[in-house]
C-alpha cells in the first residue's frame, strides 16, 4: 500500500496499485445502483480524486453515508481506470474511515458558489474552496520563484526590522508600537513621555525595508528583502491592505536603467514561472474569474514594456479627451484611473513611468539635473495599475541633506542614512514589488482581500 497525495495519484498513479489517501469531502453522491461517489480533495491540487464506495463495505452506513461535504476521510483503495468522462482514474475503496465529521446543518461551505464577500467572513474555511486553494498555491509558487530569481543572480536575502523609528516613505501612514499603558497615559492626560517607553523613543511598524536594505547593498552589492509591511492608510480600496508583503531589491553601482532591467526581468521570470508551474490553477482562474488571465500573462511574460516619462504620461492623458474623475496636470499624482487608462487603452501592455516631479515622491529619490524631477520609476500593469515603485537613490550627501530639509525631515534623525553617502557612497537603485498586487494581476481577482490569507484592512481584524 502506498500513501499518496491526490496530485501524485492523478499525475502518474499506477493502475491496480493500492493507495491510502486522506483529505476532505467536496461532495458525495449516492447512486441507486448501490455505490457512493465521493469527490475527495487534499489541497495538493485543484482536482479531486473520485472515490467509489460500494454499499457492501461493512462501514458503509456508519462511515460513508455520514461523509458529508467538509468532513475529513482516510481512504484505502485500488486505483482503476475511470469509465466516467472528465477523469482518467478513480479509487475503488476497500476501507473508508471518517476522521472528522461535519454537521451538515451548520457547515457554512456547501457545494455551491458563494460570494467573495461571504467567504471573507469565514476566512478560516475559505482555503477549502477551489478559488482560495488555487490562490494559496499560486502565491506559494510566486514566492518560491522570487527567491529563485534573486538567488540565481547573486542577490543576498536580508531580513530588515519590522519595528523601526523611521518613516521611509515620509507619508506618515504609520502604526505606532508601544509598551506604555495606554489607559494610564489617557487618564493622566499629559503629553506622552516616550522616554518611559520600551525603546525610549517613538516606534512604529515599518512601511518599507528600503533604508536598511540600502545599508546592506552598499556592502554586499546586491540584496533583497521579502517581508511584511504595514501602512495605516485609512482607505478602503480593492488595492490597499494595512498589512502586505513587499519584495525590495537594492543594487549598488546601478542606475535607473539597470533598475528597470531588473524589474522587468523579475516580472517576466515570474510570469513564465507560474505559467509553467500553475497550469491547472491558472486555467481555473481563466475560466471562472477572468477570461483574459492566461492570454495577458503570456503577453507580459515575453512581450515588451513601454518606458515613458511622467511628463509624456500627463500629455497623453491631457490629449486623450477622456473625462477622468480626478484632475490631470503636471505636478499632480497619477490616480488609478489614469494609470489604467494608459496601460489598458493607450499601450495595452505594462508601462514604466519614470522621472516624476520631485514634490510627489519621497526625499530619497535622486534629483535630475532639471532640479524638478527625480529618477523614479513606477511599473504599471493592466487591470491592477501600479505593482512596483522604485528609484535610483540620491547618493550625493549635500543634495540628500537639502532634500530632507525641503521635505520637513530632520537630517539628524537620519544620520546613519546620511552616513551611507558620507563613506563610500555609490550610485544605487532599488524598488518595491507589492506581492498582493502581483497575485491580483496573475489570478485576475479584483479585490486584494482575496489574495492574502487573512487580510487586514480598516475595521477588519477577525481571525
Ligand atoms: O511605491 P511604494 O510605496 O514604494 C516603497 O515603499 C519603496 N520604499 C520601495 C523601494 O523602492 N524599495 O510601495 C511599493 C509597492 C507598490 O508599488 C505596491 O505594489 C505595493 O508596494 N503597495 C501596497 N500593496 C498593498 N497595500 C498597500 N497599502 C500598498 N502600498 C504599496
Ligand atoms: Mg508607489
């Protein structure tokens, strides 16, 4: 007897071999001919294994007939070719053991289509659905692929702190971290004395590992981070989470052009990687979520990416004659509707927008000679908009210090970041890729809450 997972059995199980499998019942049908058909799923792949249980089995009444949707089973049986259409094999059960029963009256996941809104209220059970199982497997494959890409190219994976004292993006969307007794602080009604706090100063959850990654890039040459990131942004959109995962490569002796090459190389690599490894799950998304998922992926896996300046993007938007909800003009930030218009209607491919006005980007981006724009790059893809934000970094001590003052940042607070420009400075660049936005693009799922296991958004902290 061979203990196996459904994936192994479906991809090369031996006819006539005896297998032991364990999983959860997706559905059961009892035929008049004296058989029950059980669709068993164990999460190893999207497909179920069909189990045939004869009513002559001694445990038929007690175990098989109580195997409702959602219950867990152990089955031992012999693999046969299946006469039924749509499947090559089936397991003829010799023994069926009900491990974890389910009360069908209260089990919330019945065999029908549930709305994504409803499934978010049962985030602990939704991985048992086809969609969320597939998302989890794709997310896993993408994560593995990201490490593979960087490891094969000599990047060093570094772990940057989750608790920090700096605000890298300067946007102030910070979660505070404290060990102070907030009730006591409130009762006293005095100004908060952070010297009494664990770190002796204000602390927050990181919005980016970039600054620390820069320190390591200026020693190891090429590094990347891959970890959780936090933003206390009080916006309820389909593209924002309060906790999300970001991949941040940082490269020394690399300018904006080199940065664009790495970003494009990474995206192309990942799209090819999932097309190769997640065929079944992608077909499922293509069928049930968005019919353009696979064709778009194939397009961006090998196709071309348009590089345009911010100034050109604004021109294209102004000339479009299209009525946008948000105003377009040089110096204003591009909104999602603008990004999507450029990507989907003007170019119909991913675009990389460079040289943004300095006033709408963080202080650390390298100032261009025009003194008005910075060497920023945002990568936009159809349907999702921005998935990557990055730049060449300001590597000149004086300019960086001046930019800090101009943007209201006290250079003393960032003395160590300035030191990197004082000692052995070098041109360097990097970017941040939002993992969830990438998974949204790959799966076609329109809401970011459905591509992370337990989403954190304003007002949601169950699970
Ligand atoms: O453009 P952002 O803010 O860039 C940075 O944080 C830089 N420090 C990165 C760097 O240069 N090392 O964020 C990078 C990416 C965005 O393009 C987006 O994909 C994702 O992170 N992102 C979010 N994803 C989900 N929810 C949010 N609230 C996000 N904010 C940013
Ligand atoms: Mg950005």
